[in-house]
C-alpha cells in the first residue's frame, strides 16, 4: 500500500498531509475562507444579522453535537448554560448609575467575561455530575428538567434577572459599534471550537469518551471512571456554550428569563437536528438554515397566508425538520454525505472499477 | 487498610488469587447463585461448565464487580472486593470478556485495543499524547496480530464479522496484561478451525496467567483447563480434573438431555 523505498519519516508526513487534505477538511476550509471574506461583499443585514446569529447558534449547537456524537448524550441544557453566561455578563457589566436592573456591578467587560465563563463552567460541572449516571432518554429528561428549572430560577431570583430582564448590556469597546468585528471574532471562535472538538476526538480523553458512548459497562470494567468522564465532557461543553452565551448577550444587548425558556431551548435542539447530531459542521449548517428560514421564508408567497408571523415560521421549520428527519436521521450533513458517496460511486462506475462498496461502507464519522 | 495488607500478604503466601465464600445472587425471586464457594490459585486454568441458566455468567459478573452479590464474600488477592465497583478490578490485574460481545463499535480495532489499556493507567483523562501512548499503540498492534486481526486493524469494530468480533473481545482482555483472565464462552460462534486456533492461543498463554473459562464446547474446555467445575441451577455439582469430569456420572446425568447442544454449534 505505502510507497516502497520512501523514508519512513517522509511517508509518515505524506500520509498526515493526505489525511489533512481530505474532502471534508477542504470543504470546511473553503467555507471558513468564504465566511471570513463575507464582509467584503455581503450586505450589512446579512453579515451583522443572519451570519452573526448563525455563528452564535452554531457554536451553541456544536456543544450539543459534541456531546451527542462523541459522548452519546443529547443535552437540552446547553441553551440554559449559554443563558447563565449571558446573565452573569449582564449583571457584571451594567454600571451602577445605568437605567437598568440586575446587580449592576459595573465591572470591566473582559473581567465580566472571565467571571461569566467561570460561573458557567462551575454550574456545568455540578449539573453534569448530577446527570452523569444516566444515559439516553433519562439524560435527555434530566437536562430538560435543568432547562425548565433554570428558567424558573432566573425568573424568580429577580435581583439576578432584574424583573423582566437586564438591558443596556454593552459589548467591550473592541466590538461596540463594530458589528463586523464581532462577526469576524465569531467566525474565528467557531473555527477554534470546531478544530478543538475535532482534535479532542483523537486525544486519549476523546477516544475514551467515544468508548463510553459505545459501551459504558465495558469501559467501567476496563477501569474507567465513566461518570467522571461524562461530567468532564459536559463541563467542557458547558464552557463552550458559555462562550456562545457571552456573544449572544453582547449581540442582543439584553437578556431576560424568557430568552432561556423552553422555546429557545428546543430551537437549539432543532438547529442541531437540522444539521445532524452526528456531525460537527452540521451545527453551523443547521444554524444557518434555521436563521435564514427565520429571516427570509416568512415573507414567501403562500407562506404569508399562514397565521401570524411566528406561526408561519414555526410551520415552516416544523415541516423542514420533519422532512429532514424522514430523509436523513443524520440531518443535512447526513444528506450531503450520502450525495458525496453516491457521486463517488457514480465516478467509480463510469470508470468501470469495481472497488466502490468498500469505500461506500465507511460511513460518516463525527 | 492494615488488615487488608496483612490479608493480602498471607494470601500471596498461599498463592490464592480469588476466593468466593457462600456467594448468593438473587434476581427478584430467582436465585441465580445459591451459595457458591470457589478458590482459584495463581496460575490456575479452571473451566466452568454447566447447562444454560446454570449461573456461570452471573458468577463472572460477581467476580468482575458487574453484579453485587446478595450475600457472601468476594476476595481478590486478599482484598475484599464484595462492595468494590467494577472499575477497580483492572488495578488488581483482573480482565474479562463478555458472552455477548461488548466492543466500542464506532471505533477501529486498534482504538479498541488501545482504549482497553488506558483505563488502568489513568491516561484516559489526558489531552495530549505521550510516549506511553506510543507504547499502548505498539501493544495494540501486537495484540491485533495475536488475535488474528492484523489485516483489519483499521476497520471499525461494528463492521467486523461475528468471529472477528469474538477475537477482538478476547484481545481486549489480554491486551491489558492481566494476571487473571475470565473468558465467557470465547469459542461460541467460531468455526472448527477458529476454535482450534483459540485452544492453541489459550495454551500458549504465559503460565503465570490465571484463567477462568466458561465454555460450552467440552473439547475446548477440557483441553484448555487443568481443573473443571460443573454448575447446575446456581450450585457447584462437581469439580475435578478434566479426566475425572469426563467420566463423572453426575455430569453425564446433567448433560444427557442437552449433550447434542453442548457439542454442536452453540448460538
Ligand atoms: N440481570 C438479570 N436479571 C434477572 N435475571 C437474570 C439476570 N442475569 C441472569 N439472570 C438469570 O439468572 C440465571 C443464570 O443466568 P446466567 O446468565 O448466569 O446463566 P449461564 O450459566 O451463563 O447460562 P448460559 O449458558 O445460557 O450463558 C438465568 O435464569 C438468568 O435468566
Ligand atoms: Mg452465560
């Protein structure tokens, strides 16, 4: 198989290079380049509204995908964790003399970010530890409970959520009045999160997490502390959701308990499902489809006859999710994967080579 | 702690590795084990025989910590493990396979064999690869060779054939470098040739490794073992050398109805 005669070192590096240049990586790199260049030709609305929102939701949804694809845990608590970070930022940065509610600590915005991420990570650790003994539908139910309880906790502790929300939350000077910079920062953060999750998958930690996904009983009998491992993965996902939450509150300028209620919680799950819960890039793809549908589809002819605006959007997204689930349980990413394999098989057929099925059998990997 | 250490020392002197005292396991009203005593010595090759539902796998589960006994005591290397969760067993050098394979179906053969080693070492929380990992990888590849999986080392475990999955199951137990291996029906579903290979593999194991083997295939069991214990309805009904067991009238009586099933292709 390997080229004979080549020095082992060179063969190794050539193999590494070939692995890095897989079709998947090339497409992701091209998409990243496009996203970075977008401000040069995209409309302000598209960049500052549609795409900025896409990146925020994409990062948050990627934490769901990470937990589901590598850990076998479908979490409904990710939007809550983003919300915790948002509330912490809000309470920390709003100045004492501002016309707003909350703790009004008036801190430096960057200190507020560190504080928010620390709190979110700690909350994620505790919630993760409590849920770490469950799997499957029970894990889903526990995290759903977290989301509901979180909503009521913030709703009832009014000093923290400032009766009906905290307003006037300004991003740091770097981003204030520079929405394009915020967008670019989000693209960079998205890439970092994406790469970090993919690299993590091949570390000892990530492999063990996938082992736990496949067979927790075997893992325990091999000496692994399964619940600790799950807890740490959940904590990491919580921290990352916190990053999305920080940008979300900067972008919105405000946060209230309703914004972390069951509605947005389910929206985030829908984003992950549209993209495909088994593929990381699906998170951003799903986010884009969701945000685009939210912004553009409601004005379509025919659709504009369905009820009021919110009902229109929900109808469209509902039908969309239904279609995708029927066509491909792995979401859009799964559909793309199948098209890719189909094309490759076609190429093989037209070349008259019989070596198609082996490659086709190697399905999509997270 | 002190008494544990003392007990461990005395057990070591006697060479006793595993001690079961009056182990009872009840699932609701069903008594799967009705007070089993068992002593296994270092280097023992013990086969566990018995008809379906005799409680063999349950006995394994108790030793491995996957099932807590309703009453009784489990001592491994002089340490009372009755209440100790399964994940502490590898540190005592215990490894097992499962009757119904438990593989990491989404990972490659190599990653399965690699992961099997990291749990015991504490390396699994690491985010960076290190020299230890290279060693684990090396050993994983060597083990793939040993269990005849070298040519499918990059294939995901879920895509392996049934026989290959059974081989990987055994590899995952052996690759941990265990002192005490428990194999639950390793030959089930294997072809005649594969069974022969398996017997040769078992016979070639380091004589210091203690082996506890559940096997419906009498031929495999009696060749690989030096000592045999026969169970029926949760109790030990006979034990002795393979030659003694071969001619034991009680064993024949228990097996008579199901002789064909025992010798033929077991599901
Ligand atoms: N988790 C469980 N819950 C309830 N009953 C169980 C459980 N595990 C085993 N049993 C029952 O305990 C009895 C002994 O089962 P066990 O699996 O130990 O038998 P075995 O000797 O391994 O049989 P086989 O040769 O079929 O593998 C059986 O009647 C089985 O149905
Ligand atoms: Mg059994």
